[in-house]
C-alpha cells in the first residue's frame, strides 16, 4: 500500500514537468497548478519515506519540506483566482495567504540555527517515536499546530473564493466549459 505514495510522487513530478512544458494561452494558472503538483509530489515522497521506514537513509529530508507544505494554499488560491478573473493582479491582502509560510520559516530557521546535534535529535526521535513527531515542539509551533494552521488557512481562503465562483458561473452561463463545470457540480451534489 505504501508503494502508492511513491507512485503518486512520481506522477506528481511528471505532471509538474508536463504543465511547465505545455504550450498554452494563459501560462500563469498553469504555473500555479504545476507548483501545487510539485508540492503535492514532495509531500507524497516524504510520506513514502516515513511509511517505509526510510527516514534513517534520508534524514536531510525531514524538516525543510514544512516550508513547501505551508505554502500549498497559495498556488491553489492563485490558480482559481487567475482562471476566474482571467488575469492576476497583486493585492496587499494576499500577504495574509503567507502567514503559515512565515510561521514555518521562523520555525525552520530556529531549528537550523541550533547545533547539528539538535536536528539529529529531532530526526532520531521521529524515527524512534513516529506517532509522537506531530506533538514535538521544534520551534514556536509543533507540527500538529503547523498543520492545523495550514488547514485553517486553506479552508478560509477557499471559502473566500465562493462569491467569485458564483459570479464566474453567472457570467455567460451558456459557455460550454462552464456548463460542464455546472453539470459536474450538480452531478457531484446528487450523489
């Protein structure tokens, strides 16, 4: 079963490469989607390493991916925003999207600013007590708190897209792509 994580990681890296190489009219949403799949592939690869007990061989791969995981909301939000607006305009309020990332940068900086023995101890504890690694306090927040903050941010920002999605669907409802999207939503809701 754990082999599935490796397959998902390989597929994610392959999909990232395809999205980056594909010729398209609007490349920006494509880049956001590629960045999302890259983060997801790294996450799947790290999960494979944990579940297969390979962390002893890949100790360097333990803590720094937290930076990537904490920024996963950004490409998802910007992807939908650019698709629905058909453009991307930076707004200062988007800085709030980066709050989990900033918290992760601080914690990763705190961990790597300490002696190498501190990082070794963190990894050794994660290997010896894999279920306890989420409750361990590495910097300002534990991994559980980082994940909770990230999921809360994802939920808030994805809900903030709902009014935009409603407006997007009401403009030119006879568009073929929108009718497929609407039919798919209703089909999903009926099941």
